[in-house]
C-alpha cells in the first residue's frame, strides 16, 4: 500500500469510524458470541501472498464487529469508561502516522518535552502542590504511563528502593534482600487488584486495611496496623490510598492518613484513576485535600477526561524517586533540560508512543470549561439514575453516589441480583458489571458514554425494571406454587 | 467536535500523514532544536475556553514538527526501526476509533480471541515448536506486550515464582523471601539494559556472562558460572538469551545453552526483539535452532515486521507460567475458551488496546512472502553498506553483518569517531547512534526505513566519507603543524 492508496483507504476508515460512532446506539452493546467463536472464522495461518484490502475490511465487519463489546455506546455502563473523543482519535492518528518514538530526549525531543509540559498543565488543572510540577525546576514532575497498574507499580518500586537506602544508611551491614523481606505495604480492602499485584511483583508483604461505613480507609485503622507490624519487626514503607475505588467510588481520607504516613516514613501514593479527573472541578477538589502529604499521585485521563486509552498520568513531588530503582550506568547522557526528558527511566517500558499529543489536542479543543462540563454532565446523569432507583421500592442504593457511578441492587438475595444481571447481559441492550460490597452482590451502573443523554438513562432504567418485574413475578409465582 | 467535523478533520489528517511520509526525505532527519525548546513556545497552562482546530493544527507545524526526530525517514539509521506501514496505521486508527478495551474475555471477546489466533499465526511463521501455540489446546500460547522490556520482565517474574514453588516443594519451611534472596539470573554482557532492569524490579541478583569473539554467549562460560554460583549457595533460575543484541546484532548459541538450562532447571527466555522477526525467512531460521529448549520467546513485530510501535509478542510453552505470579482470587471467572483469553493476567497492565488488529492487517496485506521480501531487502542494503565500508581503507567493520545492522568505525581513536558522529548529528542529514564494543566507540548503521533504497545508502556513505575526509584532513593539518 503506497501513500496514494493510504489516502483513499484512510479516508474510508475515517468514515467507517464516524459511521460507527454515529450509529453505535443501534448496535447490541454486548456481543452475542460464544467463547472461541473467532478461531473457526479465519484461516489457521497467515496467507502466503498479499490479500486485498477489501477482503480485510469485509472481515472486520464479518469477524471482528460481531465480537466487540461496544465501549463507546451510550448503552455501556460497565467498568469505568474509555473516555475518548474525536480530538483524541485525531491525535492518535497523528502519533501513528509520524511514528516517532520517545525514550531519550534525542530520540524525540518534541515527545519528551510536550509530555513534561502537558503533565504540568494537568497538575495545574488539578491544583496540585507546586512540588508536583516540573516547571518549578525542582525534583518534581509527571510522566505518562500506559495504565494505573503501571503507575502503582512504579510508585511501589520507588518506595521500596528509597526505604532500602534509608535503612542501609543507619545499618550499612543489612542486606537489601533482608530489608525487602521485612517491608510491608498497605492499601484499602476496596483497592484495585493492581495494588496487590504490584506488591507480588515487588516481593513485599501487603495488608488490606478495613474501611469504615463509607468504604473509606481511616487514620486510626492504618495507625493501629502500622504499630502492630512495627512491633513484630516489619518495616511499613508504602500506603496506596484510593480516591474513587473501583467497586463503589469511595474515597480514603487522605487528609488524616497523610500525616501518619509522613510521620512513619511511609510513601503515600494516591491512585485516583477515575475520580481524580473530576478534581479539575472546584466542587470536587476538596476530596483531594491532603495531597500535599503524598509522594505520588496518579489519574487516568482515559477514564474521565475525553482522552482515549491508554493514558495514565503519574505525578511525584520527587520524580527523582523513580531513579531509585535504576543503577547509574543505565542512564543515558543525553542533554536533558529536566530529569523527565529521558522518559526511558520512568516506567517499565523503555520506549513510548507520542501519547502527550492526545492530552494536548483534548485540553485545547475542549478547554478546561468544556472538560468540567463533561464531568458535571456525567455526575448529573448518575444522580438522575440514583433518584430513579430510590423511587422504586424494590431496589436499594448501596453506596453514596459522588460521581458517575451508582451501586444498587434489588432488595433480596444475591441469587436474585445475579439472575437480574444475567438477564441484562443476555438481552444485550445495556451492559453492566457487578461488584461485591460487604460480601453482597451489587450492580454497578457507570455513566460512560460521551454521548449518553437523559433519555438513555431513562431507557436503561425502564429496561432494568421490566426485567426485574418479570423476575419478581416468576419468583412470586414460584413461591405461590410452593405454598 | 461532532462526527461530521471528525469526517472532515480526519480526512485532512490522513492527507497530513500521507504528505508527511511522501515528503519525509526532504526533512532534516534529526531536529535542530536545543533541550527545553518547547516550553516557551506554548502557554504554561491549559486554555479555559475551547480553541479552534486550525490553531491546534497550526501548532503541530510550528511547535511539534521542528522537534521531531523522523524515525520513518529513509535517512534514519539509528537504534532499531519503528517498522510501521500504512496497513498498520489503518488498523491503529480502527482500534482508536472503536475504542474497545480488552482485559477479560467479556470486556472484548474479539480482542482476546484475535490476539490468541494472531500469535499462533506468528508462531507458525517462525516455525516455533507446537508447544508454543495455543491452538493445540495445551498450556502454551502467546500474548502481546507493549515492549520487549515488559516481555523480559514477565518472563523473569514467571521464572521467579516457578522456582520459589519448586524449592518449597522439597523444603516447605523455607520462606519465599529467603529463596528470592538466593536466586541468580544470567544474561549476556551484550544484552539490553532491560534485562538488568527486570532483575532489579524482581529483587534478584544478575550476572553478566562474557561473550566469545563473535559477541555470543557460549555454553561452557554459562556452565562454569552456574557451577560457581551453586557452590556458593545461589539458586540459578533464569537465563535471558539474546538473538540479535542491541549493540551489534550478535546471537547467543541457544542450541548449546538450552540443554544446560534444562538440566539445571533454569528458565531460558529468548529476547529476539529485532532479529527474531527475520526468522520468518528460512535462511535465517537456523539461528533459532534450540528454541525447543526455551521456556519463553519474544520478538517485536514493531521492529522489523512492518507493524507500528507498540507491539511485542511473547510466546511460552507454558503460558500458564504467568499465572505463577498471581494469587487465585485475582482471577476473573469469565467464560474463557483458553487461558490466554483473560489477557489481564498476562502483563503488568490489566487493560490493553486492540493491538492484534495491526498484526492482522499487516500479515494479510503483505502476506508471508511480502514480509520476507521486506526483510531481505533490508539485509541486502546492509550488505551493500558493509561493502562500501570495506572498500574504504580508512574504515573498518567491527562485527559480522548478519541482518540490517552494520557496526563500523574509522581506524583510529575513539575521539576521532566521536568527532565524526558529532559532525553527522550536527549536519542532521542522516541519523546514527553509537555503541561500545569491547570498550571501543563504534558507529551503528541500521537500515530502518520502509522506503530506504539503494540510493539512500549510497548518499549516506558519500556523506559519511565527506565528513570523515574533512576530519582526517584537519587532523593531518593539525599534526603537520605540531611536527
């Protein structure tokens, strides 16, 4: 395929994407395929000779689209969103099209530098302390990771090495392996599984901290656990706070947890993957009070800021902390205006796509006010859904609705709620996933779509109540027969 | 921006990319900017109100392009390539445009399943042992990682947990921390820095294995080190072999190393990021003999198979090995037809872009023969360059030329060669990076561009010899004066 054909095919693909997004709400949001559906639909090996583009595109319709879960549909209410937008898609196309890769400054100066400045823009939008910005020419700053899992891992590894060095300063004979074997990390019992995964990779013990009635970690609980563990010879070194937990979007009380972490030399990382994006709105910013005690902070613009996956931002008051885990001879000697310019050291992968273009395009095409309006609309729609649930006596709300997530369930058994979700998934008109809260099976309804409107919320609720009425009627009939 | 505007802007962007690639050779390949150039060119914070798309695009030309190192230029001979192509860019646009994300099977069945089948296609193209394929319904198979650094880390972590379990079977009282503190990994002194980085993350000791005169690790060297380390109480557990090292594209002798690893219960991972792609050509496949002894194998289609960054493939004869490092309760219960369907467990990040589309588009649009022809052309161009170097008595070849990389230098001091590279970089007509071989400063010339032709190689050589003649003349004049 030469440039001339690319012009033609590229424009067709742009139309394909535009058509897809314009008509997406008429598609079944959850695919009607069985596991293993695809293998038999395509050859078992690559072709020897080139095939035509028409054939490939035909197979996109025939093989791929029937097996796609439509994350961009207004009927998609699962997980947290892939919050993409047209400007983000354009920036991604530019990134793919020019194909330049960043790792040292020299490998792609524009990539290194735009990323540093965009993370400063983001830090200012979030009103982070100045120490988290690189423009102050201190040690702080931010970099883009692919996902929050990577951001959490990077924070934990940085904390691990910092603590090892710190312990060895007062006890030079103690081996690194011995110190690591005594390290202990903490996170909420409601935290994302990637925190535990990071602790396994880092080879350190982790304890899950119980939460209060709002699913928040509180200071006295952590304080007690730290004291217990120190008494048995452990070295508390890392606490991953969550602002906006995955199950129910709960918030740890970082303003009371931070001082404890600081006093105990515990690295406090804040995982605010979804909810942190909303801190660009003044009305939500108070939830971030206490960030001044944190060592690192991360959010995923791809979850709630109209930037396409993958894009997770981590900001640290001492970005140099990342260096803790690399020996000096791995450093390149490129002419870096700032530490963060050699991005190869700031993550597991060495090289990176030009992802900051997505942030730049989106921040400029929406403006801060446009992004705030987007977030507020989602929160408002969630409140509307909450009110619909509260208005129906068969249902209950299971956690405070702060942002775009509503946790709810039918009053009754887990089995009843599982049956309801099964019906919802089987029907395929809307898509939700469940969670467990205090051991109970709960449905999560997350406003995800960029194009989700009031009518979609109303339709979704109507659909849920129709399915639940059938279920309850069947149950009633069944119980009637049994009596 | 709505779908209608996206149609217009998207088509403009397609033309922008096509124009860029059609005219790329007239651009200065290495940018003429100083570190820190960008910050003063754009505002220090995000705009409050939306800006126009025209303004954003104008700034792409004004701010970004002057700071880009043009990886897709035929004048780019640095690192290893970002080997992208138009079908890959189209597939990436499709992936961004439909925005569906994979991690469980249910989150995106098409993504999970196409990835599994594409890795089987790739495994067959490479003639990997059947155990590395998932279609045999054994425990093997492949998944896509972002980069080779991640693939290496995943292999090392899997090996670590496998060994811990193995040791604990015979000695249940021994703690995990104690075992890990005794683990020792090995890799070539010529290996990529990501192997050492992986060992640091995994908290294990690593030893660099000296190489023979061809920069290859040999069996007897490794065998001796393993014996020494066992004698002092270490547990050898991981060897990362390299096929196609970063400095000079050397090949470890895996056919003689494999049996030792198997006998010693050492996990052998093969990092063949660049050169492994060429094993789809029968004439290069013998370099992979011995893969049957390996536990895992990875290549980067984005380096040499016309697939855009990021795309690294890892195949394991026991993909289940990855599970070693995750506790059972982190597993989802989705209906997986095969282990690899829940891709969230097969890497550091949980979620993933729909990257297998890139493989599918490229494999089909080029066919196996088209990909082989692409590789052979690059190798042939490198041989041409090698002959040009050999024909000039001022220069020497520093390592055997097997694929697309030529290591060469001016006969003379490191300072002389550094001066030459400095002139090359300052002139900006072509772009190379150096390496060290046996302590000497060496220039690397890698055929990278999809559109690199014979005339570019000849021009590059003419440019290099002109600059070197000037340098040598100056040196001669200077020495003449001194005498």
